[in-house]
C-alpha cells in the first residue's frame, strides 16, 4: 500500500492564490497529496499508512525555485579554463581571484605563458569583461604576450573571442575571410576579434572539443550542486546541441536521470545547430526526439538568437545607439528571415525562445511573432523573449497583445546598470534595464533567470527576486527606475509558478498543489515577512525533489 509522508513546517508558502499558506504538506509517490493542517488531511491519513516528519518544523517550505535559463554544460567547460575575469569565480581547484586592471590581465596571461613548458602549445583563457576591464582585447595586444604561442581568449559572456596572430594561423583564419562578425583594424587587417556564433565557430573550431571535454558529466554535477545550494529544483539548458545533439543528450542523461542528481532539467535546442544539421527537417527531428523525455530530463523547445550580449556590449539598440556612436550586432539568422525559420516549429506547437537583449532586437523578435500570428494564428504559444534587458514600455504592451511572455535577466539592475551608464548604453537605458514594472502593468507573464555562468551574476533566484523588488544599484544606495520595481509576491511568482509557466511546466511544477511533483525549496526565513532588502540573504537548508530530501 502507498505510504504518505507529511512534512510539518513553520509555514508552507504554496504560491496557489486560492490557498496561499499551509502548515503541512503530504507527499505520496513523489507527488503532492494534500496541503493544509494535520487535521484537514485526515480523510487521506485515515486511509493510508503515513509518517509525520518534523524535519522542517522550524523552516519555511516553498515550491522548488526555478531558473529557466542557464548553461551548465558549456559553463562547466569554460569554468575549467584559465580565468581572467573581474569577479571571484569558482573553478575546478577552488575560487579564482578577480583581476581588476588591464595590466593585471596582461600580467596573468604572461604568467600562464611562462608556466607552460611547450612555448607553442595553445593557451585557452576565459572571463574577460570588456565593460569593466578596459575594453576589448585585440590581436596586437595579445601578440605582446606571445608571438609564437596561439592564445585564445573568450569573454565572460562568451559572445566574443580574441585571438593573437599565432592563434589566427592555428585556426586557419585568412586575412581574406568575409565571415559575419570578424572584425578588422582601420587598415583592413584582422584585429583578432570574433563576435557571435558564426565568427566564433571559425575562431574556436579547433578548440571546441577541448572546452567540451573539460566540462562533461563532472562539470554538470558540479553545477548541479551550485544550483541546489540556491534552492533550485528545475532549470533549463538554453544552448543545447551546440556541439552535437546525441552527444549532449547522452551526457545529460547519464547525470540528470541519476536519482542522486538534485535537479530536473529542460534542454532547449539551439536552432542554428539544428538547422545546420537537418535543414528544413529540423522541426521534425526535434519533435521525434521529444519521445525520449522523462520527468527529470526533457527536450523543451527551440532557441533563436537575434542580437548579441548586454554585458559584452553587443546588444542591438535603437537611436542613439551606444555612447561611442557604434551599435551591437545582429545574430546568426537575418531578421527578415526569422519568422520563416521559426514557422515549422510554430506550426508543430514547439515553444520558441528568442534571445533579444536590446530594444531593436526586441522589435525584430516581436515583428517575427507578429508575422507568425498572421500566417498561422495560435493561442497559448508562450513565445518567449529571452533576457529582455533594454526595452520600451510600448514593447511590453505589444508583447502582451501578441500573446508572448518574457524571461528576464534582471540581475543586471544591481550588478551592471551603473557600469553601463558610463560604458556602453548611457544613463537612460542603463537605469531602466529589465523593466519588470512595465511588464506587470501590461499583464505579461514573466520569469527571472541568471544565464549562469555565462554572465557576471550569481546563480541565486532569491537574489533575482531581491533585485526585482528593490532595484538597488551596485553602490548600495541608488534605486534605479523606482517605478519598474515589483512587489514581493510577483517576484516570488517569477522564480516559481511563472517560471514554470515560461517552461510549459505549470501543470507539474511551480506551486504546492495536489497532483504536482513534490519539489520544494526549504528556507530558514519567510520572504514575505522580512525586510525586502534581506531577501537575498535568506539561508537555504536545501531542497526536496520528488519527495526526496536534498540537504545543501
């Protein structure tokens, strides 16, 4: 006979608006049987053998936190490289220290070069933040480190690669190349800068297998522990299939389907890779592949990219552009063709996620959604704008009218808004980054995500909620665009039930309701009762996944 475990708590926050709080939650076969009190559950407890577990009697139980946009596999590979970033960052051997100045970066590169016995073996580096560390590296600058060793540097948000002259030769990049995203000096020479997918494929093609091998199953497990300590029970890998669909599925299946792994994970396929391998049959291939899904590991949707990176300053923005008069870049699919490439997935009901950081890229993404609706009208399609960093209030209204949703990286309000006010976008756009208040006013469903670890923010949904509620900049006092703040309840929805909605999982996850999977975050304080400025500091005991306790 099925056995019931009843977890008593100081409070159960259900995120069910009709029954928002409880004193206990009953679990059977990995699912939620009942919420309420021991007394209210008696119709169940009289019929089933049960145990009353008071492990969480002094804790707060919430739905398991959800980060719907992460990069575990590729992050793990990058995090195993030599590091030159401006913040502390975890690596295989501990915490890497930050490098604050440009000279410190060059000194570190020279130190790595000197430590390698073979002066011609390639050197792989990760972590440059051009906004915080004096701008982009370039070929001649890297040649001062070594003119014989190939040096490959990848930005923290891996949208840029920087190569010295030996690395250009190593990758067989000729001066005559006309690949999109390959940059040049004013005199026409290659300057060693490669921007976005097509250019990075050219620059790093010889190194991709090395980076992937440094991540692998051990890297995914390492990232899983980081997520679990933050109260996360579900996440989504948003560039699945970049190095090989079956290879990456096998790696994830080996780890995620293991009972001991503390997360569920959605895999969102990169359309650029699917299209390259399957052409017009890409949507058919993905639909067929979804037959292998389980409750723990599942193929979810498809991802398109319309521009570059907010932190790497390659987002596409409307007038007046960047402070220096330049602009970012368009990504791999020409904007006028976006809707055509999306249409086969749209017709099959495969959810589309479109990366768009800047307002010009958001316009292009909304234009594509508009064309899809005119060609093949659809309800509850959940077309998702990913990142939604620099936007306008009219875009929130249009997103609502077209039935779309947003997955927003709002950590940047705290971590980068003041930096980009001076470097990149100017004060107006930087102060109003991540307009959650505008989305709320227009009735758009949105989630909060980290993009971890390919941007300079932590993997910590409570910090995202804290930033959403307070919008306090890095100086600790300035409130950025106060009317774009949201309340605690809406912020908590954005990391639970609304994040589940964005991933199409709100029927299974995101709230503590009868029939849903028993995934919980166990907190030591109630985020609704404390000072909102303390939300990010709430201690986390750990998680429960499918009824199985996972202490951090």
